[in-house]
C-alpha cells in the first residue's frame, strides 16, 4: 500500500508483488472502510446444524458401534424430518 500511496499504480503494484489486481483493489477498499489493512478476523464455516443436539447425537451414534456411516445419517435425517 505504501507503493500505491507513493504514486505507483495498482497494476504496477500487483506486478511488483505476487498479488492479483483484485487483491490490490480489495486492500484499498478495506483501508477506506476500516482505516487498516490488517488481516480480517477469521470466520469459521457454517454453523453445524446438529450443534444444539450434539450430546443426543453422540449418545445415539455410540449405541450403534457396527453401523455404517449411512445408517446414523438416515436415522438423523428421519428424526429431523419428523420434528418439522
């Protein structure tokens, strides 16, 4: 960003540093909006749908030690469908 602030074009900065033009533009936008180019806080992926039922799911699966992966999955799909 210092190079861009010094007059270097975004395209030249992208060539000088191994980044895309999109990255240069996104850093400029981030700095405009937040006054910093510090890394954004990590956001994990989507929340687990069964998180509120984790204890029950673990107990149910523990009772099926010889089950294939499909069997508990079918059971949970069935239970979820009946709760609607």
